C-alpha cells in the first residue's frame, strides 16, 4: 500500500469509528489518562486502524479518542510513535498526516523532557517556544507530498505565536508558573550524557527529549497551528548527582498531571 493510500484508509476508518475534531492533542509519557476527561468519548485502538503502527512504550496506551471537552470536540492520541522504537519517520508522523486529512487545524503536542535550563526543576511545566533538531533525522526527507505542503516549509513560527500568547494568559489566570524554552530533540533511547547536555545548553536548549519535533515538523508542513508543552520530569544528565530512570519520569508526570490538565483544558476552551 503506498503512503497516501495508507493515510487515506486510516483517516476513513477513524472518521467512521470516532469522528473528527478541529483540535487534537498528543499525550506524552504519563499524561495518557487526560483522555478520560472527554465526554461522550469514542475510541479506536491503533491496532484496529489499517496502516497504523503499534505503540510499544510503557505508559503509552495506543489509542485515538474523540470526545467533548469544555464544549469542544477534541481528538486525543494516547500513545505516540518514537523513532527509537525502530519506527521509520513516515510511521512516526503518519498520525499527523491522518489528522491533516481529518481536518485538524490546531495540534497540541505534549511530552516528558529533561531540564537543561538550570533554573528549572523536576515538575516544572514548559511551553515550547522553538526546537533544535539534533536527531540527525527529518520526517520530510524524501519525495515532497505536495498535496500537504511545500518542499521547503518555513519553521520560523513552528510553535504558533498567537497560541503561545493564549497559553501564557491561561497560565497566568490559573496561577501556573509556566516556563518557556527551546526543546531539543535527541534520538534516544539512552538518556543523554552529561557532555551532551552541556552541549545542548551552549546551543540554547532549555529541555531535551526524544519526541515531538517530528510531529511538529509534519504538522507545520501540513499547515496546522502547533502548541507544545514539556513536563520537566527530571533534570537532564549531569545536572544532579543522580541517575535518570524511566520510573522517575513517569512518576513526575503523574505528580503534575492535575496542573497540566487544567492548563490544557483552559487553552482548549479559549482556542478559536
Ligand atoms: N532526556 C531525554 N528524554 C527525556 C528525559 C531526558 O532527560 N526525561 C524525559 N524524557
């Protein structure tokens, strides 16, 4: 099956099973259960969507949910695909192409990330202002899909300026200390070395992680507006004299879940 056919078939299946929405959210590590907040929710497992890859990471359920949140139809992706799992870039970003086909206009991407900025601490929420791609990969390599977007898409406003202003005002209203910063995509799956983290700091990164950038690039290519948030689940390698482990990452994610959900809900409510 060629790529466009895969996209179209997946989109058709999803539309028939759960419908569609203007707003979509990708739930990062530990945030998977935000999907429970949707009213009149319909869901479909990735395994039941033809052409969809399968999620393999603990804490990522692997389903799409569509339902109502503060009066708006919202689609949520519980479980995403990472290149470190061995998925080719076209699989990592297939769900974003499918969302574009389904008419999604605004995409909120979330993740767990390591704090590079020394003023951060575990449990901080950071709005992503920009990204640095140190993965060596780009999901747009290959023949351009002209029906989605241009060969050389502009990335100077990858995280939409107006949506960022909206998120800041929501955070202020909720009295959430929302940090802002640059997210650096590293390929993983090992956590970074202290030397790599010092390098990313010199380059201007505030947080590091193993996701989000491929989805952002493809969403921008498709003309969507993107808003991104990182939950700083741990300080990055070498900042504290302690090892980093996946359980800590998940645990911090759970700890700030309430605050994170409140912020996302408020942003979605005020999005137009
Ligand atoms: N590095 C990369 N990815 C991550 C980290 C980290 O420290 N924490 C959570 N995801």
